[in-house]
């Protein structure tokens, strides 16, 4: 289980993932070796999955981001597997989530502009298998995106 | 918008997976010198293609067993109510993402909780009491997959 120091390390690191272990040690006011050992242990037991660079798709010319909420035809037994397998083949799909609720699957899609989105939607999304219904939520602004856990 | 060559794209892909890799190690895999790799990474950061880093944690291992996506409709609209709502919702520690969207809902939230009773507490005490919050739809996430995107 995690103790106070582990949580403190994670809180500081979550707030600024570019901090080095030495800087984390300074913020937590403990010896660098101690922090390094704690980090190594949390990596080993899978609490820390890693540090990832965040890609800004808008800076790469992908100005449009849409969340598609998909309901599948559940009378088909392999509906989820077939749909997700096919959705993975669409490069513009950047997130796939499955749900318990009114929505079965959510695809996050990026496109350069509306004509490009239209092309992807018609040629790549509507052709995915076992779709019963689709609703689109177009992103206007990202207000909060840190994905931090309330530790 | 920034145009990337194949090496830039490979760098972005690699760093989005694991940002802790050194410029030397990345360069060796891509047939670049350490300084040349470092310069490219700096440029990707300066042009905003790489927008910082994010610590990826295993939410379940840290006791957050439930992730819920909420669609929220505002009961009253107008500029002031949007700002009030955004400020208040962003301040809730369990809310990891807030997106202003166009479609069936006004906002899309990603919320973490320890378990379903804990989620109910967050929903009743924090979300439903937000200024202007109207209809809310909840979908409990079962699985999630992040894709590399069109690189």
C-alpha cells in the first residue's frame, strides 16, 4: 500500500510531470535516494505507468475534435469486438472507450477541418460494423484536461 | 500549423508512448546523433506540437475503481452562467476533464471515484449542485484505449 510520502511524490509529479526525481525530492523535502527508491517501487507494482508527452493535435493542423457516442446492435454476439477491431484501423480515431449505460462505445476523432471530418465520417465511420445509432458531440473548448487523480 | 517529416513523426510517436527516453537513446533508434535529436525535440516543444508531459497512473491501483463520463446540459444559458459553471466544475478534484461541446449536451466531464457509492456522493453533492447544471447523463467506463493517431 502507499504511504504519505508516496502520495506526496505522486501529487507533485502529477502537477508537473517534467520534474526530475531530484527536483521531486527537493519538493518533498526528503533525500533523493529515498524518492528514487519509492518511484522505482511504484513503477514495479504498476501504480506508475509512465510519463507520456502530450501531443497537441491542433498544432499539427487537426482543428476539429469530435466525440462520437455509438450504440451497437447487441443482437450480434461479436458486435463489440468487430466494431472496436475495425475502429482501430481508422488513424484519426485517437481514443476508444466502452461503457455501461446508454452509450456503448465512444470514439474520439480528430480531423483537419469540417470537409475532412465529413470524409472520415462518411467513408470510415459509417462503414464500421454493427452500428445501431451515432450521436456526435463537437468539441468547442477544452476547459480542464490534466486528468489528475485526487490523491 | 507545423509540418513534420518522418523522423519528427517517429519522435512524437515514441515520446507520446514514453517521454522518459533520452535524446541519445531515441537518436540511436532513428539513426540521428544525440544533439540532432535534442534539437528536434526542442523544436517540437517550441512549436507546441508537444504540449508538456503527463504522468500516467494506474487509477485502479490507487483506489479509484470507477470512471464515469457525464454529459451535462445547462439549465440556464448566457455568458456569465458558462463562466460560473466552468470555474466551479474545474475546481472539483474528482473531475479530470471538462470539455465545452456542441450537440446533445453542453459539457462533457470525466469523473473518477473510489466506487459507485463514492460516485453517487460526487454526483449529488458536487455536480448536481453546480450553478446552472441541468440534465445529466452518466455512462460508466468499462475499458479505455488510447491510439497513436494519424502520425
